[in-house]
């Protein structure tokens, strides 16, 4: 049963693992500055750290939810595999807007805005695809009769709404866009264990 | 039985996952432009997005078919492992022509043509190796007695023909080469679920 | 039982594998020097080799202990997954201070010190998170009744102390910081097999 | 039984997969040349292709033999894990000498020699560590009573000798060093299936 989806999960885990680990390679080591200048140069890198952290949390939490989602899915179908590839497409895309935002977070306001909108829109796209995948799994009856399927559906449905709000926020402030995307990740990571169930 | 090939699949999944995730690192963040210039610079990156998308789809669909192929293979032999390594060789090679095409898609016509021909020939090589692997698996009787083996063989046999046509297209237009390679990927991703069977 | 944590381990293995393999990409090939100058240029790269070695050993040994730790954990809980993500966060962060130290180990003293402190503090953070993860696993009773749980707890508890000492060392010498962090890794790799048990 | 070593194999597979896939990222896309100059520039990259191919084959064949080796190992011990980490250390190191040789294969003779010697010595180190790992596995009786253990030992024992010869060859010609290392990889890939057994 669960073996049905084992290789999809293994491949997805690989993609998530590579994407999350490569984020740090977008943080560039400052070159040789005037002696003693490294401390300042490192502090000036804060947009890169913040972008690394927000995207790490987002991908980590996406993995977490992907893991949860597939623990409910008991059969596979070609459509599921293709939708899963679509999810991986938007996940592997994320390092690009992350690097973009890190690079331009202290740039001219118009460029901050552009980078922030690209970043927020990318997260919005991930939320949409994730919901489509989940709903498709329910529709093809791949999901078992767990009582909490309804609860999960409701929780995931909030995702696109929250990330649509994030796009609006990004229009006004790229900084807040990053901070709030990290908070969103916390929300999607923590509540289920508090609100819904204890996996034992 | 299926454990026989488990570690080959795990290693292959790893290679596919790394190759597909690293494609985005060939899309370079535009440096600081004149204020407000980022929007234009991002739009000008379209060849990189297109190349990313086409190669993501190609590798994703190759993984999908590799996954299908190995779900039929019930024993392993050294020859199979070596042919699988050969397939991984052409897969890991793909990020290079992808980056090449992205870089030169807006360059002089002669260079577009060169980059397009390298890209299309690489995809052609993948199609050839994939067919050799599949036929070898049938020849050594590693493939079970599934009714649809013949159907799959026929579908895969079209691959080299389609990609030979792609080489000809690349000779005339690198743009069309990319677009059509993405359409080919869709063809190899979708039909089997529609035409042949429902995996349940 | 152990399947409960299988996918957490698979994802973590992926992250460890990517992080450890990418360390070498921080060692840059010297460009074309005056003819015959490559030998000298390669020797001058010793800080990069040393940083590669120390970080490889650290991540390798972290994987080793992660592997041991999860061999004791028999059930999962959301908290465990989130703490594990936190551990992966500090692990994936490590390539940055590694590259930082390699780049500035022969720089002005103040910059050596800065880079050394960032490196040592990062290792200290890993030791802290690892202990928190282990203690949490004990607290939620996810750990079986193995006699050597107490022994492991004691051994791990030394970690934060040793790495706090490393921060002090880094204040005085970035070179010694690297050498001693490699020795620490040896300590965490070897003793358990000598002192405590033989896995058979 | 085989589960004992499952996670070591999974982690090793990950490292092998990342190392082998990243080799292509050492082949750099030629920048914009005079119009029509791309074809020549691509041809001039042959040292990079050759180095990519030789190292791909070497890592691929190392994975193949690692896979074979662990299919015989039925229990694990801390020493085995540490030796396996040592093997992964020399494997992850290989992309550096690969890039080094690709970069300097057309450089001044003295630099070719330096790069060739570093490359050959790295392969020699891999052969040594692989033999130590195999002999250790036999010594701790982790290897089952397979008739072909003796045959494998003999075959592996040739490795260090062949790679010591490669170091001598590299002293005279970096080109031949690359070509012969690819041939060595073929030798270690193919014979076992022809000479020794048929895995079924």
C-alpha cells in the first residue's frame, strides 16, 4: 500500500533536501575588505540571512506537509505523479526569488518592490499547487477515511488566502514580506500538533 | 524481488533529484541595474526561464519513465546497472546544454544554432540510451509478463524519432527547439495514463 | 515502529549528503598563474583544505550521531520533526562559515578572528540544538529502554561545553579553532565504539 | 540483517549521487564570443568534457563497487561507518582535482603535470581507502560466506597497483592520465559480470 508511493516520496525528499541545502550557497562570503572590515561586511549581509531563513522555513514546512499529505495517500495515479512534479517545479524555482530578494532588499525602492512581488507570488504559486494536489488526492479517493481529512483541507485552504495577502504586503514592503513569510511557515509547521492530533 | 533493484533506483532518484533541482542555479540573479531597472532585467531573462522549464520537464518526465520502467523490472544484472549509469551520464550532462542555450538564445544567429543543436542532440542521446536500456531489460527477461510491455515499447520507440526531428528543428530555430522539447515532455508525461492503464 | 521515522531519516540523510558533498565546491581552482606557478598556488590553498576537512568531519560525525540517535527513537511527534528541521537548519548553515574561514584564514588578524568566531559559534549552535533534540526525544518517551541512554546523554552533554571552549579558542586563533574542531569531530566519532558498546 | 546497513547505504548513495551530478557544473558555459565563435569555443572545452567523463565513470564505478561490497556486508560496526566516511571524504574531494585538471590541461607543461599528479594521487587514495574498507569488513566477519569473496579481494587488490601506475603516467602526461583513468573505470565496471558471476 504505502509502497505504492514510496518512490515518489523518495524522489520528492531528494528534491526538497537539495533545494533546502543549496539555499546557503546564495549567501556569498564577503571578499577581502580593508583590514577589520569583515565584521561590518557580515552584518551588512542581513538581507541574505533573512532570505535564507525565510526560504529554509518555507521549504522545510512544505516538506513537512508533503510528508503529512503522503502519509494519507494510499494509492498513486499518473495524475498524482504529474501534480507532484508540478509542486516540485515551484519548489525548485524558489531559490531564484530567494537570491533575488537577498540581492535587492537594500536596493532602490522600485527594485525592492519587484523582488518582493516575485518572491511573494512564488510562495502564492506553491500554496495553490499544494492545494490542487491535496484536492486531487481526495477526488481520486487516494486518501483514506481519516477523520481529520476535512480539518486538513480547511487548514490548507487558508494557504492561498494568506499568500495572496503576502503579495499585497510585498507591494508595500519587501522587508515585511520576508518576515511575514517566515511567520506563515511557523503557522503551517506548528499548529497541527497543537490543534488537531498527536501522532504517536 | 523488487528489492533487487532498490538501491539502483535510490541512487538514480538521487541523481535525478540533484540534476532537476540544480537547473535553477543556472538562472542568474540580475546585478544592480539603474534604479527601477530590475523589472526589465527580469523580463529579459525569459530564455533562462524557458530553458529551466523545458529541462525541468524533460528530467521530470525521464524520472517518471525511469520509475515506470523499473516498476516492471524484477531482476538486475550487471549490464542493466552499467546501462543505467550510461543513462545517468546523459541526464547529468543536460544542465550544461541547458545553461548553454539560456546564455546564447538571444546571441548571434550562428551561436543560437550551435547551442540549439547541442541541446537537441543531448535530448536525442537521452532518448537513444533510454530505449537501449528498455530493450536490454526485455532481452534479459528482467521484465515481467505484463500485457502492456509491447505498448510501452512502441511508445518509447517513437522517442528517438521525435528527438531526431528536434535536431532538425534546432538547425532552423533554437526558440522552437526549446518550446517543442517542452511539448515532447508533456507527451511523454501524460498519454500513458490516458491511453494505456490506470495504476491503482 | 522504525518506519515511523523512516522518512524523517531519509530527508535528513539527503540534507546531510548534499551539505557534506558541496563543501568541496568552496575550494576554488586557482586560475592560470605564471607557468609553473600552480604548485605554489595549490599549496597556498591549505586553509581551504583544512576548512573542508574540519567541516567534512563535523558534518560526517553529526550524521553518525543523528543516525545513532534515530536508531533509538521509536516514535515520532510533530515536535521532533520541527526540532529535527532546526538541526538541519544549523547543519545547512555550516558551509557558509566554512567558506568564510577558508577565505579569511590568512587575512588581517581582526578578520581571522571574526571568521573564527562565526565558525566556532556555528558549531556551538549545532551542539546545543543536537542536545535539545536528544533531550526532547527522551522527554516524550520516544526513546526505548536502552541501558546506554544515560551514557549517551552524558556524552552528548559534553558537546556544548567543548564547543563553548572552542569559541574562546577562536577568539585567540582561527587556525587552532579549525584544528581543534577536527579533533572534536574525531572524539565524537570514535569513542562510543571503544567505550560503550559494540553494535552487532 | 541487510537493514543494519540500510541507512549507511542511503547516506552513501546520496553523497555519490550529489558528487556525480555536480561534476557537470565544473564545465563552464563559454561567454559571448565574436558572433559565430561559440562552435570553436565549445570544441576548445574538450579537456572539460574529458575530465567530466573520466570522473563520472570513476565515481559511477565506485558507487557500483560500493553497492556490490555492501550487498555482502551483513552487519555493521562503528569502525565500518567511520571507514565508510573516510571513503566518502575522498569521493567528495574528487570534483576538485577534476576541475583542476580540466582548467590546466592545456596550460604550461609544469602545471599540467601538477594537476595530473593531484588527480592521479586522488584516485590512488580512493583505491587505497576502498581496499582498507573491504579488508576491514572481512576481518570483522561482517561479510557472509560467499564463495566469491576471495575473487573479489583479488580483483580489488589490483586497484592500488593500477592507480600507482597512473601516478607515474601522470608525471609524464596529464592527457594520458585522464584517458587511462577512464579505461580503468571500464575495467572495474565490466569484468565482474563477465568473469565471475551473474547476479540474478
